C-alpha cells in the first residue's frame, strides 16, 4: 500500500493508532519504542527518512523528558505539525498511564509472584536484544556515508560513555558541540574558496 498519498485525516488516524500500538507492546523502555517507531515510520510508511530518524533520536535523547515521548512528538510534528505532535504524545503516554496505574493498584498482590518476576526477566532480555539491534542499525546508518568526523565522534562518544562513564547529557552535548564547530569550520573554509 502507498502510505505517501493518504489524506491528512488518514495520516492522523494511522499516526495515532500506530503510535498507540507501539507504545502498548514495547516493553523495555524508550529505546525499544524508538526502534519500533523507526521501523513503522521509516521502513513501513516511508514518512521519515533514515537520516532524519537519527537526528530525531539525537534530539529526543538530548532534551529533558522521556525519550519515547520526545521522539514520538518530534515524529508526529514532522509528519503532521502540532496536531501530529499532540496525537503522538497522547498515543505514547496513554498505554503507560493505564498499565502503571493498574500495576500500582495491584503491586502488593503481584510483587512476589514467581510468574510475574519471570515475565519481567524475559521482557528485559528481549528489550536488550531490540536495543542492540537499534544500536547496530543506527551505527550502520551513521558510518555508511564514510564521514571520518562522524565515525570519530561515534567512537569517542562510545569510549567516553562506556569506558570513562561520562554522563549521557555530557557525552551528547560534547558530540553536538564538535559537530557544530566542524560545520562552522567547513563554512569558514568554503568562504575562502569563493
């Protein structure tokens, strides 16, 4: 099916229910939801480009708040403006609100249940696999253009976060500053060529 030529109403409905579905089944945190959002809106619908999704993930990660909600809002805004952002945010928050409310009300009854504990352990393993898959695909998309600076930032940021335990905001802001400095350097250098 061609998802590009839908009416705004059809896109709004697909956007809301796709995001609602993803948020309902994506146990394991924001990065799991992000991978599912990428598959749906980049691969299935073609409403977002792969390179754009990397930018969306970077923005969602570097702004305050829940990464899944941030990413869904940015994707919704990119697709349908403010209406899309609000629809996506509502669809992302609604399942979590319902599930957390139900768990809160029944916590004392289920906290020691062996089946529930095993269920959560299995979901953690599945979520880790999905996150590793997302990391692989994002890394592949970043290095496919063979931009040495991007690859150097990727490796340096990984070493800073993984080995030296830099915080996520410091790592992302540092990488962003290097990217901005490089862009200004390129613009400055191109100015001399003209």
